C-alpha cells in the first residue's frame, strides 16, 4: 500500500521527532502503523509529557514490539516504507547485524529484504566506531541513515523549527511534499 508507513519509536532520546513525524504523515494523508518499544513508551511520557495512548489515537494501527506474529512481520504485507525515529543504537545495531529480536527489528529486516525504504533517525552523540560501522553496514544493505542533525542556514528560532527540519528531511526521503522548513535558495555571486 503506497499510503501506509510504518513508524517505530525506540528508546533513544528525541521522541519528539517521532511524534512530529506521526502528525505530519497523517496530515499528508498517510495511514501510519505505529510500533513503540518499551523504552520508547517511557520516553513519550518523560520527554513529551504525554501518554502512549495519545500517539496511538493518532495512528491508524498500533503494535506492541513483542507482537512477532503480526502482519507486519511478513514480507507479504504491503506498506510503503518504515521510519524508525528516534532509533536507538541498540536497535540500529540489531538491524545492521540481521538480528530480528523484536517486531521493530523484524519489520526493518522485511524492508531490507523486500527493497522497501527503511529510514533510521539515530539521535546519539558522540558516535563510537561501533555506531559508525553499524550505520555503514545498514547503508550498504539499502537503509537510509538520517541522523537528527538540523541545519541553521534558515536561522531557526525555536526547538520546534529545528524538529520540523529533521522531520521534513524524512518526508523528503519518502517523496512527500511539505513546507516544514524553508528551502535553501543559494547565494548570489557577482
């Protein structure tokens, strides 16, 4: 289904990226299947002051991370893409190593084997060589590594503007039109 996107929230700080992406995807007319890890659920409360049920009410479908028998675990289930935002380094490492220990990792594996877009938004700093190697392996396997690194050329004034920039970059990768941040116009040279 070209109108369905799987969105996963893991236990990395930055769950605001996933929340804003969920809202943006729904606003763009996409149906969102939401998977939240146990630590991701904790961060929704800690960082956003919201309950998981609030995000679940926005999504079209919701899944627990231990639902390995769900339809999403099969390559025969149709969906456009998967985004993991934020993506913990543990989750990224499992995916890069081919370890499907939970539904998030299994759906990511399905994306890679079926050649569907898989976008991971890691939010970690500094990066160890292990993190970098895992990102490299994931990219070589067909995944898109889109770190939560905002631009400042458009002079953002709020945290929300910085978040929207990163979410807009994810939407760009999905081919979804948006106006979440101003595009670079270039500079004039005389």
